[in-house]
């Protein structure tokens, strides 16, 4: 891996870790649906001129069916789910739950695409999910009784969003490998904007959002969606999906850091320990940690 690519991976993780901070600031003012609509429309408006400048509109048209699916599974629905979760749970917890994305991606890749799955990777899946259970159980224990259900639903929303990311990543690997990364990024945001613009207007908040809330949503669209997506899909094109997704391992650490620095959120030993467990599980699942070759599971080594 080139040093420049490693730097871009750290940049993507830092930016996406901050996305939960922006969502936490903007969601209460806009609401889940309106904020998702503003984010998607703004990102589409920023990406479309870049796509036209690069002359890739024809590629978007050629792959529009697959890109439309990615727009739903990788943009529209996750936007709504993470915005809903931000109304209840802290930004740090949202970012840690997002670290399950590589776990879902590896499991789905093994089942759907026949990607190589070893005992070490399966142990990583179990370890990662165990860390999530430990984290969520701890958060529920320390909340008042009337908040338990809302916290559980918000945590579930995050996990459903990460499952959708795993589905979308494997779908892109299978059906959009020949599509230019910029066309996929732009088309997915255009689809999300089309789907969310109407509901956003219908559910627009009665009280005008503050300048701080607007700034958070626009930063989310420009930095965490437009800029980060271009970097990320470029990494996928050069390194492949599995290596590029290793950037997601660092998101929880950045998410917790930004939440503590800018939102005054507390960092407990249990949260830190759970984060380390999740990261260890992700590292095993994706092969960042070396393992003996004899750990390969024979019936799960088919490649397509």
C-alpha cells in the first residue's frame, strides 16, 4: 500500500468519525427525514458538476440500475436510520456501532460471493459482535428505565444501517466493479435526493433550524458525503473493497474523540474496552491480523 493511500484511509476515518458529531448537532433541529433530504440534495448538487467535468455521465446512465440500488441501500435508508438514532444516543456510540460494517460485509461476502472465510475470520465475527453486545448492554444498564426502549431502537437502527452498508458494498463488488467510482458516488446521492426531497419538505420542522444546525448539515454533505465518498471510492478502485473498508476500523476512535472534544460526551472504561473488542474483531475478520493457513475452513474457500 502506498503512503498516500494510507493517509487517505486515515482521512476518511477521521471525516466519517466526525459525521456522527454533525448528525448529533443537526438531527434534533431538522428531524431525521428533513436532515437526510438536505444532506442528499446538497451532496448531489456538489457531485454532479464534478461528474460532468470528468465526462462520466454516460457511465452513470449505463449502470443506473445498480447505482439506484446503492443509492437506496448505501445512502437514503442509512441516512434516515443514523439520523433517527442521533435523536437518542450519543455520537460516540453511533460511531462504535458503525464499526460492525466490516463484520456484516465479511459475513455477506462469504455467503453471497463465496469469499474466503477462515476460522480466524469467524472468530473475529464473534468477537466483534460480542463487543457490540457488551457496549449496548452497558449503555442500557446506566440509562433510566423509560429510556431503555428508545436506546435499544436507536442502537438497532444503527445496526440495520451497517447491515445495509455491508449489502451495498458486496453488491457494488459484484455488479458495479466496472463503474467509475465517481459515477457510483454521484448517482447514489442523486437517487437518495430524489427519494428524500419530497418527504423532507413534508416533514420540514415548524421552527426554523439554527445557523449551527445548518452548518452541521452542510458540513456533513460537503465533507463527510461528497469529499469522503470520492476518496473512499477511489481507494476501492486502487486497493479493492476489503482493504479500503479497513478505514472503517478507525471510525469509532475518531467518533469518540470528536464527541468528547466538541460535545462534552463522557468516555467510560467500558466504552473504551468495548471499542477495542470491536476493532479486534474487525481486524481478525478482514485479515489485518495474520493467522495460520491451517485455519482455513475448506467449504468456505470458494472464490467467484
